[in-house]
DNA sequence: ACATAAATGTACAGATCGGTAACGAAAATC
DNA sequence: GATTTTCGTTACCGATCTGTACATTTATGT
């Protein structure tokens, strides 16, 4: 199987797991929805967990790249980009087929901290925080860690709200809060 | 079965589902862990979903009562209580056996918005926001909805962080952000 | 065109899933 | 103390689960 074909399989499997959940999606369903026979799938992935891990890794790469790209389009300066985070999230929430955060779901279904899927999902979140921190550093904030954590909390809260709460445009609401927070935050002394 | 016995069964089932997940916990496991035979369980709950729904409802009642109680202990005034939210969350995160938010997990596993478990979980979140809003109103903020949403976002973000992110004491960090936000927020004009 | 590799559908193994039937024991009710 | 309800145990049902075997067909590379 060509690498591109394998990617395509993983991407289609991602859709199945994303929509129906990991444990709720049987391999027969995955085979049907991806159009790849179960035999062929198991030729390339030893177990279902291996496939799920590949799904998580693909999503990690693609989603982070997409998110960074959108943030850098919405905002020019580092400080603008800290707020553009929420514009990008708003765009994400508005996409048809938005069903929440795959990584939060993955950790909800694979609770064992030793499970690779759990760890990979946590690693994804760490990268998000690290990116926000780099923006906060570039923007010259005195406490970039606190800034990054706050932006991240607000963004994750908005994600949860987008799935569970009857809040209109949670990303916009979180953006307002973030803007006020940034306006009050101290800059690094020269 | 006495109501108290039934409650006890639901409470023990809650522990099973909380620790292992809903789909990953078979009814045989539930029977074993609760000490109630599968037959007896099915005498009182028509299906597994019915039991799960009872679990969600029990958790909703108990957890909200606990959270409100802790918040009102940590804070005296409404404004203090908006920050005490994070003290209560910190206490929750520190409890042994903390495994994240059951309602977030429930929505992750029951994605269909028409599913009662999904709806009940969302209703729980709505009650949380409503409580924060009542505090914001009592504290005299000009825009209690925005205040409530921000507190809620930060709290939910802290919960996600407590499970997934390598952030030390996320509740304390969220509290700092919330305090700054409240300090800048406008009061209602008399 | 041919040899090789890989995909397919079907069928299956073994385990587990949600849920039930049957029956004796226990216990609450009258 | 007799009766009725509820309980646990055990075994089971059909469906579905992950994962595999196998023979056939389809791509692929030279």
C-alpha cells in the first residue's frame, strides 16, 4: 500500500472514530466506511489500537498545522495572534461535521495514563500550550506561562461549550475575556 | 429494593463507569464491582442506558450540591464565590480517584444530541453556568452573562488541564486569570 | 505479458457484549 | 408461620467484538 493510500485510510478511519467514538466503532464499520477490507487494514495495523494511534498522530499533525495556519492568517503580531486563537476556534466550531475535540474524547475513552493513545493526546495538548507560550514570549508579556495557560483554558472551555453548552458563539465570548485579560497583563520590563 | 439500596447500587455503578468508561464497562463488570447480580440490576433498570442515565442524574445532583457547598464555604460574598469556584475545583482535582469530568466523558461517548445521557450531561453544564450567572448578578456586574461564561470557560479549561496537561495546579492558575478578569470588569451602574 | 505483491470477500474462531430464563434461597410482608 | 416478593447463581441466547485463514481477484513493476 502506498504511503498516500495508507494516509487516506487513516484519514477515513479518523472520520469514523470522530463521529461514532472509538469503542463504539467496530472494525467492520471502519472497513465499510473506509472502503478498505478488514484484512487489508490488519495487514497494515497490527491491532485496532495501533490504527487508533495512527489516527491520533495524523490528527495531531494536521490539526495543529491547520490551527497555526489559521491563527497566523487571522493575526499579524504575536499579541493579535493570541486573540486570533479564538477566531480560528470559531471557524473550527462553525465547520459542518464539528464534533468536539478528538483528543479530549480520546482521553475520555482511554483513561489509562500509560495507554499510548492517552499519552499522545496529552502530548497534543502540551504542544498547543507551548505554541501559545511562544506567542506570549514574542509579545513581550512578563509572565508568558500564565498568559499561555489562560488562553489555553479559555480555548478549551470554549470547545467544551461548543459541544455541550447552549452558548451562542462561545469562541467569541472567550475572545472577549482573553482580550480583557491581555489588556491588563504586564509587559516585560526592558 | 429499598430506595437507599438502589441509590447505593447507582453510586457504585457510577464508580465503575467513571473509572473505566461507559462503553468499556460491561454489565458483568458492573455486577461484579457493585456486588449486585446482573439479574437484580435488570430488575430495576430496563437497559444499560437506563442505568447510565440514573448514574448521570445521581452524579448531577450530588456533584452540584457538593460544588455549591464548597464554593459557599470558600467564599463569603458573591464576588469571592466567583473565585472560590477555583478553590473548590482545586480541592476536587486533589481528591484521590479524580478522573476528570463525568459529564464531559459522557458526551464524548454519547455523541448523539438526542440521546438522554447526552442531554442530561448538557443540562448539568447549563446549571453550572446558571449558578455562576446568579453569583455575577448578585455581585453587581454589568454583564453577568459574560462574567459567568468566562468563569465557566476557565473552570472547564482547568478540568481538561487537570486530566490532560502537565500543568501544576491548573485551578490555581485559572483562579489568577479569573481574579484579574473580575478586577477589570465593570460594575452595574446604580 | 508475466511474476509478484497486495487487495478482496467470505467465513470463521474465541471472547465478550447486552439481556433473559429458571430455580432455589432469603427475606420482607401479611 | 405462611406467602409473596426479591435476591443471587448459573447457564444461556443471539449479536457483536477483535482478529485470522483462505482462496480469489486485482494492481503493480519490469
